[in-house]
C-alpha cells in the first residue's frame, strides 16, 4: 500500500497521479496528496514511474503500515522496487536479463 511521498524529493510532476489506476492521489498547487489510501491496490506503478524515487509502496496490501520517510531515504528503500525490476537507468541490465522481456521485446 502506498505509504508516503517524500516532500524533499518530490518535484510535483504529477506523474504518479496519472499513473495510478485507482485514482489514489489528488493534485494540488504543490505536492500531490495521498487522498484515498484505502483504494491502493499495491500495484507499485506509482513507484515505477516516479522519476525522483520519491514514493514508497509498502508490500503490505491489507492495511497501512506507517513509515519513517527519513529512515526509508537513508536505507535507500525509496524507489527500491523500481531499481529491483530494472526500471532505473543503473539497473537496466536486470530488465534485459528478464526472459519474458526478451520474448516480448518490450
Ligand atoms: S511522480 Fe514522484 S516526483 Fe512526481 S509528483 Fe509523484 S511523487 Fe512527486
Ligand atoms: S501502488 Fe498502484 S494503486 Fe497504489 S497508489 Fe501506487 S499506483 Fe496507485
């Protein structure tokens, strides 16, 4: 479940607002807000698309698990899913190594 947007990293690009399939976020004049956390499907799309690694989606899908954003930042956990699946520039090799990616060529 989406837990936090890091106000220090977020640039208010609103990509996460557009990427979320269940309309969890609301745009504002500044940073987007997590307006409907209970509608989160833990799909990780917002974390995949955030260019600043400013989001954290907890693997716990059933209920919110409050997090410490400073600890997440220091532990390099923000954007960790994105890096793990090869969506970050530095981890592209992991995506290329994915057999299904090779088969379908995307
Ligand atoms: S995609 Fe990332 S940087 Fe852009 S508004 Fe959302 S949290 Fe902020
Ligand atoms: S994990 Fe998926 S459903 Fe949840 S806020 Fe992010 S994009 Fe929306």
